């Protein structure tokens, strides 16, 4: 706000020091107080002490009142707004916003139903269209995050990215903290949270899965396609990696088309293109460039650092050692208490036994009691009903006013026409009087019954 005030002061200082500047001719209309600009039918109609507002378009910023620094360009933009620092460009952008602040909507119907949500950014037709209370969210692209209602912390970039996110309005953390970049990325996600999808149709069918990361075209495409929420904590990097995974969890696949046979397996690590193509749906397996890639040989050479520095038994020659393994830690190159010059080998005294790891439990978010959840939904419905009722009253009042004004104008026009058929119409006379007295003319309502009826019909459509 301090920066804005400084900018305004600097502007007026420039006006003072440059008296020779030529004004445009004819001068622009709308030189209203409070750095306010209005252009269009009933734009900024109810402005009072608000400053720095710009409303361009039919009923743009109609209810702005005493709020500041809002910009609405397009029919119906910010029509019910009573908050600060919102920007709406496009027909019906931020149409129903009331108390939400610091929102930016560019595109037809962008953030159309936003009411209380703040700090949202929607760029694209229907982006974040049904968001009501969610914040902060960022949506770039046609219908990105369109169905989001109350969830926040989401970023969607691309056509239909996160399209159905949070359509159940289940509350935190469901539907929160998802990132989708690419057309159709995380398009089916509803209550899944903390997912990251980068690539066209990545995590396409994920509905309730949690903490999955997919990078590449069609990666983790079928993840959680049954909606059971069992497929959590998977990481896939590479086109079509872990493509068929449905209920598997805690899998890592790096490489083009890697891990395509994993469906419900868990705790697998696959590295290399097509690794796992010949393997079954398995669990607790590490594969690095092995025969399962289907090329008949796997990788032909293998080099692993970080082992030679530890003393190892030299039973096969001065430069060839037996690589040892610490069964307690899986440490390769474990020193088995063999002296540097000892050519023999020695085994550890005890070999620990370990059972195969079991799949991890499903991540459990904080509890949300059903009674509290139901109360939240009931409260939301009540708020929406109250908002609709208030808007209906405003529309009815507006229609009555328009009818009265149209009837008054028609009556005056007939009376003057009867008295003096050659006199100019009241509007022209009033404009002439205003021009001669150098007083700004207040915006007039529609001046015919036909226009009044048209506007009333349009208002009912809201």
C-alpha cells in the first residue's frame, strides 16, 4: 500500500511540474474522485469512499462500496465484490466474489463462484470456476482446477489439470497440496493429497492416492484407478513408468517404460529403461539394468563406487577381492576384521535373520469426526442459501428501481412533448445544463422501457 501511495504522489508531482503538457481532445469521460474509473452500464454503481477502483463493463464492480484497488474488466466482473485488491478480466470472472481478497482471474468464468477464497490466481476460461473458499491456489489453463471447492495449496498448469480435485469438499488435508503440470495431469484426483504430476496425463486416474510423484508422459497412469486409496508413496520418472500400477505402494521406477508389470506390488526399486518388463507383479525387489528389461542381456558391464576403500579378503589375487556385505546394514564392502595383508577370508560369527518387509500402512491424515464434517457441510449449505437469498433480494430491488425509472422517464417525456413538441428531450436539456455549469453528470440508468426490460432479464440470469 505504501508503494501505491508513493506512485500516486509521484504522478501528481509530474502533473504539477509539467504545465505545458497537452491534454487529449476530446477529454476522456469518467474523471471521478478517488482515482476511480468507471465505464459501462452501472459499473461501480455503489462506490462510496473506495479508491483506486476500475470497473469497465456491464455491472462491473457494482457493489464495491468502500473497498479499494479492485479492477474489473468485462460484463459482470466482481459484481458483488466487497473486498480489496482483486483483479478480474473476462465476462463473469470473479462474478460472485464477496469477501475474498488478492485474487486474480483472467478468462471467462474464471473464479466465477469464489466467495471467501483469497490469494487465488486463475488464468484461463473456467479456471478455478467453482472455487468458493479454497486458498491459495494457482490454475493456468482451460478448466484447470475447475471443480475445486475449499482445498488450498494446489497448482495446476495445463488443460483440465486437476479438473475434479476436491469436488467432495472433504476438508483438510484431502485435496490439498497437489501439483499438476501438463494437460490432464491428475485430472481424476478428488481427495488425494501431496501428489506431484509433471507430464501429459501423468497420474491420470489417481483419485485418492497420496504422496505420489510422476514425471513423464503417462507415468503412473492407472495409479489408484480403483479409488481404494492403497497406492501411495510411489515415484515414477520416465515416460509410461509404472503405467499399470493400481494398488502398489512405495515403488520407485526410473527409466522409460520401467516397471510396467507392477500392479499391486510394493517396495520395489527399478532403474533402467524397460526394467521389469519380463518380471512378474512382485514386491521387495531391486532391479538395475538386469535381464528383465527384455533385451536378452540386460546391462553388459557394472561399475559401483564406494567399496574399494574398505579392506576386503583378497582370495583371488592382489587386485581381485570378494566383496563383503554387512547383513545388519546392507553395507557393501564391509570390513570383516581382516588385516590389510591377509590373503584369507573370514566369515562373521553370526548371521542375523530378517523377515521380508511388509507393505506400509496407508498414510493416515488427522482425524475428521463425521459429526464435525457434517456440521461443516451444513454450515456451508446455510451460507450458500443465505448468499442466494441476499442476491435475489438485490436483484428484485434492482428490477423495481429500473421499472420506476423507466416509467418516470416515459411520463416526463410525454408531458414535455405535449407542452412543446419542438423542444429537445429532457436528457439533452439536462446534459446541456450540466455542461454549462461545468458539473459532472451522474451516470444515468437505462432511459427506455425496452432497455430496462433487457437489463432486468439479464439480471435475473445472474
